[in-house]
C-alpha cells in the first residue's frame, strides 16, 4: 500500500476505530458493564410458595429440554436464528437457595448483580412468587417501568393460607412497594371480590379473558417487563400447569401478543410450568416457543 496520503488515511481510520472500540471496552469494564444489553436466560427452580401443587421447580429443566430438542431448530418466526446469535446467553440456574427464608433475597441480589452489569434477563420459573424479588431488583435499577402480565389469575391476594409471599400474592406486594408505574393484567378469568378490591385500590389495568380480542393493541411508553404464567393458556393446549382454568388463550394468541407489544421489553419471566402434569412435554414446548419469540423481541426490538 505504501505511504500515499490515501493509504495512510485508511490506516488512520482503522487505527482510530480500533482505539475507540478498545476505549469503549475499558470504559465498560470500569463501570462493570459486562453484559452491555446482552439478554441472559436464568432458571429459578423454586416452588416453595405454590399453594396447591408442587412441581414448578422442574420448569427450567423442561423448557431447556424442549428448546434444545433435536425435533426443532432455534429459529424464531421472523427468521432470526438464535443458534447463530451472540446476543444471548444461558447462564444456568439460581439454585443456591437452601431454604425459602432467604430465597427472595438471594434472587434479588443476583438480579441486582446482573442488571447493574447491563444484562436484560429472561427468567424460567419456578412458581409466580419469584416475580416479586425479580421486580424488586428491576424496579430499583431499571425503573420507571411497566409490567404486562399474561395470566388466568390476577395474583392480587393480600395473603393466601397465611403466606404473604404466596404465588397468589406477588402483584399485591409489587404495587404496595411502588415498584412499577403500570400493571396491565391480561387474560384474567378468576377475579373474585377480594382481588377486585385490591385491583381497584392499586389501579391495575385488567383486560379479562371475557373482554379480550385479538385486535387489542398493547402499548407502553416506559420500558416493559413481560410476565407470562403458563396457565394463561387454555389447559387443552397446556396441561402442564398446577391450576386448570379453562377458557384461556391459544398459544398463537400469546405468540401474537409477544410479537406485537409496542414497547421496549427489558425483561421477562415464563412461570408456573409444572412438568409433573404435562403430557409428552407439550406445555414445555409452548414455553420454549414463547422463550424464542421473547428473545427475538428483546434482542431485535
Ligand atoms: Mn396463574
């Protein structure tokens, strides 16, 4: 190439670009931004706060097994191939919780750690109680934010069977602690008078299954956290859950909502899969499908 003015200009561009990348990298290390918006998958095999049946702790394993099954590939419906992508990472499970006494603080601390390092997180549950410690971390670090919850149940009990951390209560605590701006609850078909009172008190936005139609648009101006309870689905499509509530969504309904939510999805959970009640992993495969479509949205917008 020699040292023609043109050639040295090119060299200078290459050098300064590399230098800039290196400076940016060092800056990130200084700030401990290790993940820099990378989306990570975390499992939480925890079902101590399930009120009716145990088994949701086996959810992360079942969803990963379906995701990695040789019966399917890792492409999303947009044609994005997750198997070729460096933008996400499965970090395994948070499984150092030896008692339910300290589980929530362990979960919250781990999320604090990952979020301050710039990660966006998709969690595989676990029962729905884990959404509380997750949102404690998200609310403090990523707030102000909104939640879109897709669920048969509002999970707004003040307490259930004397347990204020029950999987039937997380959204009451989230609202009492002012962790989010908006809570939009979609697919609800078990609203009783007590939870209706709680919903009115907290100002949650409820779209019951009865009111829902596929033409509804969900739009969020704050960053949005998506919480999907597998029992939002009709049990005919997804028998692998602890609480059967007929008259629910088809998998297609939920996939379309994931794809069409208007907003920046900064985190998500897929909870309440109970493999003990599943048939041939059919519910786990729906969970894995949701995971793929959520990853696509979180990575590609
Ligand atoms: Mn539910």
